[in-house]
């Protein structure tokens, strides 16, 4: 018998069960600690995961139902007055796979998602403090906010290109930490991810864009100019990761030479965070039995 809309709704409100065991431990494996060195990360590695490409794709798909269920619970809580939200910050060099994360991890739950892709600041944005445009893009209660690039551009691009004096950008790390602490205290859980791709892998991905007409739209001649600043970006990332990985908002570095692993790892980081929030369906604020009786009489 075909499933009805009513049975679909009921199923969406029951705990999601799968035959596959839940993955775990990605936050512990990928978190930036006190002695972290970006140069030590194996960008082709698959920390905390023993499977191969096909296993990773399977596990990514298997977890979609649980992810959808948890995000619906997050939204449902907000309808009853809960103030909680989640902010996923995704940073990385060009071709690191940010777009793939948006398509394969985030886009499976289009409802309740507030995604923002930060570009070079406009004249209006430059007239304000560097966090002004970030505050405007924060998720509301019940939402998953996703930042494709973020306020960290103001200690990455700005630093590498000498857009402001060092005495200005060097104070921003503490400002960012204070800002994120404020965001967390307001009820938003922050998950910060750097997709770490190697210089050799980036070169290969850029060349693929030049070899394929269907990829031309992704290519920007400025990407080659940015590659010449690779060392400067690695220094800037090292500083941002170690100075701004806090208890309130830790950083996670995801090896990204294998796209399938990067997507799975980001999904699992998000899932582990959502599970720990102990999200529940809000109780009815009406007499259920009475409403059933009223409905049956119609």
C-alpha cells in the first residue's frame, strides 16, 4: 500500500532509525587544540574514518534523514519560544570544496536554512565595523545559519593583502572571540570548519576548470594570483585557527583533497553538534483530546 501524506508526517515525528551504526568522534579528531600546526595536517587523509569513497557517499546519504529530523526539531522548538540556533562557518582556499558542502550537506534541508556567501565588502559595509554585516546575517531562532566565508576574511584576505595596518587587523582576533562568545551566550551554537586543500590539489582542480567548458564559469583569473600568496594565507590561517579556537567556538580542520570525505566530515560535525543539543518536540499548548473530539465531530 502506498504511503499517505498522513503517515509521512507521522513518520517524520518519530526518532529516525537506520540499520547502519551511527558514526562519531569527528569533533574530537578534527578539533584545533593548543599545539595545532596546519602544516602537520595530511590534506589527503580521512581522520576518524576507515571507509573508502563509496562507503563515504553511502554514509553521507544514510545520515540525511537524521539530519533533517534534528533540524526540524530545532525549528519546532522555536515555535514554542526556544531561542536556540546553529551557525555553520565554512572557510577554505579557492577550490577547497565549500560549494560542494553547500550542495551535498546543507541543501538537503532547504527549509529553515539561512545561507550567506560573503563577498568583498560593499561601500556601505566598509563604512561600518567589520562585524556589522556579520551580525545582520546571523541565524534567527530555529534556523541553521551557514556562512560561506565569514568574518574571518578580515584576518585572512585583509592580512595577506595588507588592506589595513597590522595594528588594526591584529586586534581583531580578540574582537572575534568576544563576538562569538556573545553569539553563543545568546543561544546560537557555532561550528567553524576550515576545508584544508593542498596547493597541488588546488592546482589540479583549477586546471580541470580550464580543461572543461562546463567549468569555465567557476574559473576566475584572480585565483592564480591568489595562489602566489599561498604561504601568506597559510600563515594567516594558522594564526586565525589557533587564536580563535575557543571552548565557546572551536575550530575544526577538515582534510579536503578527497571531496567525498570533506562532505562527510562536515555533515558529521554538524550531526554531532545537533545530537548534543538534545532537541525535542515541543509539547502541545492545547488540549489534544478535546481537539480530537472537535475534529471528529466535523
